[in-house]
C-alpha cells in the first residue's frame, strides 16, 4: 500500500524576514487542518531569517523542507522552486511577513471537497495589517466563481496569501519572471478555462509596508497594463482595464484607512 501524500503543500517564501517569520510560521502550525507539508524557500537572506526558521520548526512535529538559495532569484523563481519540491494535491502560498487565520486551510479544504470539479483554485478575502501587526482594514471582493472576465475587470482580485490551487494545474503553468507574476498567472489560467472560487471569509492577514511594491501605485499601474498586454489583450482594452483598476483603487481608498 502506497503512502498517501499531504493534501496541501504550503510554500513559504522568505527574504530578510527575521523580524516576522516566526509569527508567519506559527500561523501555519496553528492550522486546525493538519494534513500539510511546509516548504520554506529563502531567497538568499542576508539577516538571521534561516536560523530563526530552523529554531521555530524544531518545536513542531511536522514535515518541513528548508531551501536556502545561494543567490537571489526573485519571487517568481523562488515560488517555482517550491512548486518543484511539493508533494501535495493542492499548493498554498505565504510570504514571510504574512499570517493565516487558524481555520484557513480547513475552510478551503471543505470548499474544495464540495466543488473539486468546478474550481481549480480557491481564494478568499483578507485583512491588511501594518508592520506592527495593527489592523488597517479588509481587502474585500464579492464571493463567487471567478473566470477570465472577473479576473481582469478591476485589477487583481486574488490575494496570493489566500490561494490554494491544484498542484497538477500549477506544475503545468508556473510563474513567469515578470512584474505582478501572480496576476499574470491568474489571467493565463482563466483564459485557459481554469476557474477560481472566492470565499466570503477573510482568512489571512497581509502585511503592508510603506516601501513595498504594492504601495507604489504608479509602478503597479504600469505593471498591470504590461501584464494585460503580455497576455495578448489588445492595447485599447488593456488601457480600459487599467483605468478600471485605477478607479477601483481610489474607490477603495475612500472607503478604508489603507
């Protein structure tokens, strides 16, 4: 009888995450659903990230692979390295400063069991926190099935830290080394008929840094337009969709504190 592998492979990507990675890993270990493996891919940190990771994982009886890259590869390649090492039926992602709520995997597992023939990935809404772990607000979209039109309508609706996706789909459609590599992936998948389901629940906490890529909206606008064009969306449609993304950003800003 062959040994059954984990249901989830949790890929944790770190880079100079010494101040936050302990809480990040503890939020994974605290999950009420326990059939998962953890793969940590450290993108050549220059601080104590890896030693802290090794110290944290010794306190838990859980399968953890720690991969320290000998040179900085960037987030797309780092994620792909984790994907190559994964053994789970579904793959989840978490960066070294973000957190999961304790029922995250359980809720998504139950959803997948109900809709395994409908959705190739499941994601959720999520909270936003600052680097002191203070609550700033919630990133919220309407729940339901997300195909191509919903994916491109108002900018990226998919929080990377909330996704669980079929391994067999992801291993055939890996991240490309482009800016907004995650949004590029969701557009490619949805164009090929792979549907996602957005859950109403807020299942994770995204840490917003004042100097982060996501906080630099001008760059984000340009990268969003480029992702549309990279996926063969014609110039004028790409301009229109980018305009929707900008409008959605300012609408959200008026409604929230972040």
